[in-house]
C-alpha cells in the first residue's frame, strides 16, 4: 500500500506526555500542547502498550519481518522484565487473534488454574470482607493475596510459546532475545512503576513494597543498599531473570512446565507451604476458543468467553443499544446514570452467574441475548436503581497490562496478561515473581466463584475487536482489574456513539460502577456528580485525572492505522 504524499492531522492533545501517535517509520513526536499527532499509511504495523521499552521491542520485531503475533509476544516478554509486578512468565492471559491469512479468528486462553491440592473450604474461616467492586476477598493474614498459598498454576509462558509456534513467523529464540537483553541491561524505573511500587493501599491490602520484600530473593533484586526501592530514572538489573529467560529460550516452555525449572519452582513453593505441584505444571493446558459476538449499532463486536470478561462488555453494549447515547451527551448526568446502571447489571450477572465454564453452567447466550438486554434497558429507562450485593468495602488490585498490534498483512492481536495480584514470591535464583491469583476466588463454599482444584477464576480481561461487516475497525483492551470491562466499554462508546478519534476516546474522562457507588475520575465536573447525588446515587471521586483501567487501542480506517496509549500509564503507540 503506497504512502500518501503528506500525512494528515488527526488531532492535538495537551498535557499528555505518556500518549503518542507515530508518523512514518521510527520517528516519533512526544505529546505536547504545541505538537500535532500525525497518522500515516500502513507500513509494517502498529503496536500499542503501556511500556515504551516493550513497545519498541515489538516494533523492531515487525521491522525485522515478524508478524503481529511475533511482535505481541516479543512485547509481552519484555513487559515481564520492565513491569515485573504487572505481568510475567508465571502469570496468565487472554490472547485474541485475528489472522485472516490463516483463516483463524479466535483465542488462546491461558488463565491460571487452582492447584490440585486446593479445597473449597480451605479459607472459609478467614473471611473478613469483599472488595467493593467484587473482585477479590479480604482474608485474615492475607494468605490469598501474598505468599506461597496464593500461587496458581501459571499459563502465560505456555500461551506465549504456543502462539509463536502456531502462528508466528519468527523462531522462539529470536522472540525471547529482546527480553533477555533487557533483563541483562536492566530497565530505567518509570514513574508509573515507581508509583505502583510505593503507593499505600487502602483498607488493609498488602502494599506492593511489602510484597517486593517478602522473599530474600525479592529483597535482593528490588531493594537498594540504602533500603529503598530504585527511584524514577534509576536502573534496576535482574540477572537472575535473564538467566531464567535464557534457559527458556533454549528449552522452550517445557523447561518451565516439565523440566528442571519446574522442579526448582515446586521445591521452593512446597517447602514454604504452597500448593503447586509438579503434576499441576505438567497437566496445564491452554484452551483454543472461539470469540463471542454481538451487534452494536452497525458494527459487529467480538470478545472472549468466560472466565474472561468479554461477556460483560457484550451485555453492556446490548443494554445500551436501546438508548440514544449521543443525544444524551457525553458524560452528562443522564449518560452516566444510564451507563452506570448497565455496568451494575453486568456486575451482578458476573458475580452470580459467570465463572469457569468447566465447573459451572455459564448462561452466556442468555447474558448476551438482545431480549434480555431490552428488559434491563426498560428498567433503567424508568429510572430504577439496581443493587449490587457486597460483603464489605475493600480496594482491589490493578496489576495487569495489555498489548494491541496490527500488521500489513491484516493480522491483529489484542493481548491482556497479568500476575493477578503479585504474590510477592520470587524463588531463589529464578528472578521472576509468581502470580497471586488465588485472591479472587470466593472463599465461601457453594458459590459460582468458589475454590476447586483445576478451576480458573473469573477475570475481567476483555481483549476485544470491532468489525464493520468483515472489515476490522478497532482493536482494544486494557489492564485494570474489574475496571477493565468498564474502560473498554467507554472506549468503544466514545468512538461509535460520539465519533471521537482514538486518542480522544482513550483520553476522555471515565467513571465506573462495580457496586452501588459510582466512581468518577477527577476530570468529571463536580456539577455533574452533584446532579447524580441529587438522583440518589453515592458518588466517589478519585484524586486521579486518568483512572479506571488503562485503555489501549488501534483504529483502522481508510487504509490507515491510528493508535493511542492511555495517558494514565507510561506507554505509547508506535508505527513502523
């Protein structure tokens, strides 16, 4: 496809130094009040993620002839090095692949699974509360969110490896090489990483700084000689992680799941009271699944099946299709009321009806049925407020990251992957942190989300794609715990109902309603939240201007790509 004589302006964005669009090849212009964002014709591809180092690694994979899958997994592996509490090889994810040349559109699902030694009632006597947004429980001694018992069977590495093996064009050793080099060289601590490490956690959640110090290996890797964590601009090196990645580069995923690394991991975990076994690792399998679909306005929307969060995104879109959102006006009190009620209904259904489909009958067809959505929309239109049941108010983790990629062959990837909440456990000599995914299981026996051996817990991960007939238009996803579905929803509405550019859609102020409280970011005016309070709603105002997930997206339009990284993170969009 030939490049245009001149790139053309698609918008400006003041005070958004973490948000980029790229023109041409590798040159970029940082967002600044006087800079223009430029959009150029397709070349090799575009990649968007919250970490610039990882984005650049993925972009170089495209420049070297790799496809969107190669670029996404290269980026993912580097993310585990430069954002090691957000994701890594011992985490989990949901990989959405649209590969028209392979005649494949589907998911590689690699959610974590509870170890075989897990039991439904193992923590029933420890319950102290539930997160206000319903994503995790608060237990005495925090055994579900930090330490060896919080670790579930990891899926990320097997998912990465299988994606490259089945659909990539590069050798595995070449895909993992940038992550090894990054671990050897170390990474410069970015503002968002430092903020995540050092911020206090409300309601008694274990602070990330305490998790980094939980094991001797973690203290050695993350803490300086003066007892402080590296500050922004300082470099953190992790040679132990580099060595683990070298071993995986040579031996593939088998080293981790059935080889000597598996033995080292299990020896450490079981010696410290953890549940993970060699049998758990050897038995782990990814799942290949088809997307679930709905129509919204004139578009077709594809997202992931349970235990992922795509069903929530589709349910909310179906409800909101019954309203003229554009006529209401963006982020007006009535708009926020209507969208919040849709969010609440999807949350109730998630809490009571959505879990691991291998362990419970998830009525996905019912939840995304148009007639069901119309019934809920009629209740919302009457002004009725629904109630979201909660045990208690506890904040929730947002330890996740995301990647969007498109390439010149028409391939697209949307990958959300995570540690859930990091467990704080780093085995001696291995360098990487394990997931803490047991934290989101319901410790009460007899519930949809209760603990069971081999079971995956619900996640809000919702890597989503939108099509105009058969033409790809939007690739979108986000990190952010249960806020993921709400952030992805608003990104979609901003483009399809309000005709925003992708930059405007991602950067616009957001809100969320995962409970009876409507949470708003600090850029939603107080005169708007006051009207919501006058309607009888409780409104909580965040001190942050950019919050409620970190949405990242690529828009395909007229033979061109435009991409945006959430200004609340440190990332960028890069076209090469």
